């Protein structure tokens, strides 16, 4: 099963941060911050502008992006938790 986002929405597979510091200390779940980066796995067609044309999307499938802390909606698909958000919530592409 796959998700096909509509309009200016994208689907992201969240990349979890390391559970251990470089010094070897394990970080418990209660102390971890929510990850703010992920890999784009699906992209909508873009938002329709006033002329009836589609605006191009700034991201593509495979991009690793940094997104706003509380952006999007978490969706469980099989064993994986994905995040669906507007492309406007993406802060940048990590290269």
C-alpha cells in the first residue's frame, strides 16, 4: 500500500536521530526531541495557482529535508510511521 499526496503535500519517512551520544551515553525516549529531518518518499503535483496552472514543487522524491518541529500529520502505514505535510513546512534540503 502506498500514499499518493494531493496538491502541495509531500510524504516523508522520518529519519530518527541516534539514540546514543558520541560519548556512549544512551538517551531515553522521554528525553529525546522529535526528529526534524526525513526523506521525501512521495510528492504531490503542486498547488494550482490563480491562472489554473500547477506551481512546481521545490522538493523531489529522494531529497532529505529539514522540516518545522510540529509540522505535518503522522500516519501509520504497515510497520512504518510516515509524516504528511505541506511543502511550505519544509525549511530546507540537506545536501
